[in-house]
């Protein structure tokens, strides 16, 4: 769960070292070509961001090239919608590719490679059923058995493979397999399947093919065709590397180097497209881009800036050992970035009316509010102030405990960027609910201080009633309440029932109506919020993150600094 300390310089890692060593030794002609190869069967998630930053980042640093390639060989699960979403997400992260490619564009070439393997006696058509193939494969402790079809002659294999391609057989009737070694200790080397029959239209090649190459066959050859030098993938492919190498050696083609690194495993979420799709299909989230999803589109909608994701990926580093990263680490990167980049704004989530009795009726003044109190260069904006205001309901208590330094009967507080006010009376309705506070302001205290230097501890956010705009706030929290949801019998049981709280009757300062979707502001004292990309009858703001670090510190100090 550890996270490396912040680094000004990119940290080195074993892959960067290999790349630098190869470049220095002029291996591959001194070139670096990487690729990011998603399968378009879902939306990209934060785990993919790690692979994207690694592949595109290395190419960028070393003057190399990086392709975006769709590994689209499972027509049943893939779609153009997914491919488009992936393109958008990679761009959003700030990367551009040398070439945008689809493994399906290589179908003809891959087919020719398969024919070449058959001709060389290195592949055969197997007519065992899927179950029998599995049975013949053996186990980790027992060797497999040769298929009875392993001895088919080249001509027979060529003929059958042609007929497979021409659609003469049903799904599953035959497969094409590599002829390697049924007794190999590595099960992946026990005559793996190269081609299977699928009478399914493909989202790009349509009905042109009814046989589709497998991942292992497609992947290494696509890398080779594109002149990839370093093929970076996650650790689960380590056992596939001998096969990757075998195909390329058997065909005598350009041979990229496969290097594996550890997947990102992040607590309190799921980094698997297949599992995320279940949440979407079950309707427990509002689509792939629900702001609680760890997808790049969800994070964008939530208001997380790409810079925070880059920072996170840099800090977690690249290793060869699987480990868990705490969600706190990502949240810290998001807060750091937003603290730096998000301008301030005023909003009141649960409004309570305040009337300033000694303020002129109908009077309006423009208060000067800093866009970023830590950075005068960010400038100021005008906030209208008038006789009727709204403050946060929980900033008032009729009978406050000792350490409550906000507003209470007879207490004085500072309204940020404005005046000191003192509560003089509490108005209630028939049910005893507080509906309004009657207050007085001190005209000497404009800007938040007085000549007598008297102490006012609480500083509240506020909005002018006549100028504030109605808005909806969606308060998001972690989607899961356990560290590893996939360890539960049913992931649905691990969902955090409070991952979304909707506040329909919020108020925001008028300038927020112009906020661009996904662009984050710091709502003073409340957290970071971004305008939603889709909204109904009123503007919607998604809470990106609370200011929790600040709150945690405050509660330790007994709320002294409020
Ligand atoms: P998923 O299980 O979510 O579908 P995948 O590995 O099957 O993941 P691909 O679309 O095949 O998804 O992945 C594209 C690239 O992203 C691969 O090179 C893969 O290794 C990498 N990748 C996927 N998930 C992670 C992760 N959690 N951490 C790092 N890299 C990842
Ligand atoms: Mg995959």
C-alpha cells in the first residue's frame, strides 16, 4: 500500500532502464516503438491509465513512437462504441499516437501467417470438441496427450483450413492449433489454438471472416508487423511469453521484446472491464461514466484532472511485483492537483436564511472574492452581498457545544470576504424548525477585520438570496466499502450504500452557471465540485473530493481554526 514520495524528476524503473540500455546499445536500430493495445470490450479504467502513461510516456521521453492498437479479435464482446470511448479517453489523458491501428486490419496477414505455419508443419487442424481439447491438455502436474488429428498431412490441413475460412463448418467443429509440445511444463505451449470458427459479424470486418485468430497469435504478430521494439504487458502474460517468442521464431519475423510489469490493483474499487460491465448492466451505477466508476470517463465526469492521474501513475511506479495501492493514494494526488488548480467558488448545500436587519433594504454591494487565496495572480471576482443571505444550515446551532465556533444566538462570526455578523434572533415555523436567523452586521468590519482587533473565530461561506442560483449537488463517496470487492462472494454486497447522496436544493454563486462540464472548482469549505456533463432541470455539480485532509486536521486540533 505504499506510495513513493513525490518526485520532480521521473523516477526510474526497470523498464525505463531496459529501454535506455537498448537505445544506448543501438538495439532495434536505436529506435523505440511501443503500443497500448486495449480490447474494445469496455471502457478504460485507472489500471489502463498506468499502462497508457507507461507506453506513451516512455515514447515521449525517448523520442520514440507509440501506437494505439485495438486488439479486436473477439467480435462477440467488442463494439465501435467502446473503441470510440477508448480513443476519447486516451486523448483526454493528454496522449497522441503515432498510428491508430486495429488488429482486425491484419486479419488477411494473420491468415497468411497461419497458412505458412501449416506449410512448415507447425500447425494442424484439430477436430476434437472443445471439451476433449481441454481433457487432452493435461494439468499442471500431468502432461497432455496428443490429439488424434495431430498427424494430419500438410495438404489435408491446408484444405480443411481453407474450408474453415470459407464457412463450410459450424462454430467449434474444428480449430487450427500450433504443433508445439503436449508435454511442455507450460500449459500455454501445449498445442495452443490459433484460429477458431465464429460465425459472428465483426464491428469492423463485418461478415468477411468467420474464423478469428486467438489473442496469443494476434498479439505477437501485430507487435511484429508494427515494428514494436518493447511490448509491455501485465504480469499475467509472463507465462505466455514463450508462446509469443515461439510464433515469431517459427515465422522468422521481427521480434519485439515482451516485458511484463505488475497490474495496478487499487483498493475500494475494481479494475476489470468485465466486472465493471456487470455493475453497468445491473444498473447499480449510471453507466460506464458514472462519477463513482474508476473508468477514465467516470473520473473525467467526476472532475478529476488528467494531471492528477499522471502524478498518481508516476508515484506508484512500475515494478514486477503485484501489490495493492490504497485509494487514499489516488485521492491524495487528486486533492494535491485540485488544491493547486481549482478556482474557489461559493455554494451552499443546505441553505438557511439569514436576514441582516441593519443592512439597507434593497441594497446590494459587490464583495471582492479571491479566486485563489494562495495565488494573487489568479485574480478576484465580484460576489453580490445583500440584506437576505443564505448560510449552511449546519453552520448554526441553537445550543452549541463548547468547541462549536460557528454561528449561535448572540455569537459573532465572519462572513468570508464580507462582514462580521451577530445572531440576534431565531425564527421557527409551527413544527419548531428553524426557518430564518435575524442578525446584525458590523459596518466597520468590511473585508473581515475591525479596528479594535476583536477575535472572531468562525468564518462562514454565504450567498446573497436574490442572486444565488438553484443547483443540484451529488455527493460521491467510494463505490465499495471494502478494500477488495472481488474477494466477496458477491461484489454487489460490497457496494457502499452511501456512495451517492443527492442534494436537490443547493444554491451556487451566479458565475457557476458558466462552468464547463468536468471543470473543477473548490466550493469554499465544502470540497471540490465539477459541473456534470449531463443535467436535468437545474445545473448539477458532482463532488469530486471532500477537503477531508483539512477536516481531519481540524478535528484533531479541536476545530480551533475554523
Ligand atoms: P480488463 O481485465 O479490465 O479487461 P485487460 O488486461 O483485459 O483488462 P486490455 O484491454 O486487454 O484489458 O488491456 C490493455 C492494456 O492495458 C494491456 O496491455 C493490459 O496489460 C493493460 N492493463 C489492463 N489492466 C491493467 C491494470 N490494472 N494495470 C496495468 N495495466 C493494465
Ligand atoms: Mg485483455
